[in-house]
């Protein structure tokens, strides 16, 4: 499962909405963590 995500071809053909949502949450959490650490 993880190996299939590393392949760009499969990622372009099949990109589940849940995976996109997880990516967005990770980015948002990182931004929040950086802002919190700066304060």
C-alpha cells in the first residue's frame, strides 16, 4: 500500500480524497506547530 503511493503513475491515476485530506491536515498541523513554536 505504501509502495503504491510512492509511484507517481498510480498517484496520478488514483488519488483518493481521503489521502488528499490527510495531506492537507498534515500541512495544516505543521503550519500550526511552526506558528505556535514561534510564539
